[in-house]
C-alpha cells in the first residue's frame, strides 16, 4: 500500500521550483461568501506545484474546501477516509470533497506536477456532485487543454489583485470549468466501467436527434446502448434527470418550437412531421412543457 512508503515530513526551504500560489485573505473570503453573485461558488486557494518533491498532506478531519488536483506529469497517490489508495498519473483529475479525511502525496521517484484549486460556496457541493461517481478521472487531451487555459485565466485574474471584481470573474470561470467536467464530452473513469451514465446518455441523445420524426421505444434505445432496459434507464436518468422517453419527447417539443418560429406550417403539419399521430396530444404535451399552447407560442414576440 502506498501510505507505507510515505515521504518524510520535510519541506524545501524555497518551496517547489516554478510554483504558483494564491491564498485569498479571510476578510475577502467573508465578503465573497456574503456577496450574492459569488456566494454559491468561489476560490479560496489556487496554485501549481512543479515536480513537487516531498509534497504530502494528511488531513484527518478533511479540508474546509473542496479540492481539485490535476496532474500533468510525474506520479502521486491519495486515499480518502482511510479506504483504498489510488495512484495518480499524468492526465488524472482528483476531486476531494470538503470535510472528508484524506491523505495524498507525490511519489519520491517521479514527483508529480499538479494544478490545484480549493473551492467553497453554498452551491459548491452541487457543482461537484455529478463528478463524484469517480473521485479520480482522466480528461481527454482536448478537454484538458481547454481546462488548463481556463485555470490560467482564473489564476491570472486573481493575480491582478484582491478585489470583488476579480473574485467575481474567477467565480464565473470556475463554474465553467466544473461544467466542462460534469456536462461536457465524456471524461473516462479509471475503474474500467463498461459504459458510464454520461456516455450512455450522449449516445442515446444523438440517436434520438436522428429519429425525431419517428417513435422510439425504450427497448430500442436500450438495444442501441447495448444495455439491459433497467440498467440503461437507470444510467440515462442518472445523467440527465429524466427518463429516456420523457427526454425524447422534450427533444421533439424543442424542435417543434423551431418549426413554429421559422415556418408557416400548421400545428397538425408540425405534429405529423415529428411523429405525433394525434395533433391534440401534441398540443397538450406542448402546453405542458412550454407553459403555453403552440399557437400562443407562435404569436409571442421573440428576440
């Protein structure tokens, strides 16, 4: 087990070579937590440690902030709540929720280089909860490049000075970075899972978009995803918050809005184009989802 090979508790007198580090003062954090625009999510600490020899943290009570660490080279390890120890390699992103006991460190032979962020806010947990299926994930290269660009933009903004303007800007960037991780293109887990909920949903939504004019059964969607109906339904709802058929109907209604906006087709023609045999059912469904009838929607001024 990795913890048996923990490095001694020593520090370089001059820190880590090429390191970057910003720790926001408590007075500003209190103001940030009270300000409506930033209270939901904000940065408390942010930095980069290059070839962080002897880097080691042991927090028996966890950290007050949520921690994100992205490894770009070298290796390290971590464990949470005294459970299994995980190795960390280049391309791995580690997420440590607040108040959960954890230990982590760089491997002595090839110490990691990591970008890291500490986050707080009354909505911070909601931002990271979709990511906690895997506490360690691997970002595809294209996503990692974009994520690091945003990291540098956030760091550079905070580096210009401690003000609510820069804190607000950094808060919006962090929200985007977490959104990329949770809802952007697939981020592969390290546990060898066959099909993640996100991947199953992405594949199904594309299939739905290609068959909007038809009816699709739940069994057909499950077969396309190569999963059993119960497993597929569970994964899809976990990723989207909706059942597959409900989501398919929502896509149909979304596309019907385009026909109402950009064509002079009748409601009957639009419902037929989208595979609804009964235009009255289509109108009821549209009213339920959009809060107004198709005709009222068409007559409403937009833009």
